[in-house]
C-alpha cells in the first residue's frame, strides 16, 4: 500500500529525531531513527513492502518485528491525519 503525506505540516529532522507539526491541530509528533526512514520512504512514494525491505536491510531487526513496528507507526500517522491512503 502507498500513502500520501498531508501537505498541512511542518517537518524537521534534528539529532536523529523527526519532528512533525500538524498545522490543522497544532500537535507535535516525534519519532526515532527508524521512524525517519519510514517517513522519508513514505514521502518518496514507496510501498509498505519496499519500506519494510529498507528497514530490514538497514537495521538489525527481523522481518516480523519490523513489520509489526512499521504497521503500528503507519497506523499512528493515519490516526493523527499526518498521512492518508492513496
């Protein structure tokens, strides 16, 4: 599946932390290094399958754990209206 980033945000990466501010509700959302990788891949239009491959090739994590963590992160992004389904 592919997603679209909500255009009504401000984002910054600093010290390996992703900071996203929603202009709609003014909430601040932060993520770690793997969250940055997922976010950048979503912005690049990558599918969740491609993102999972990127996570497991860049980090010492098994596929099952990476998939579970990625699905939870993406669900949180959807819930907070930071991304939408394409």
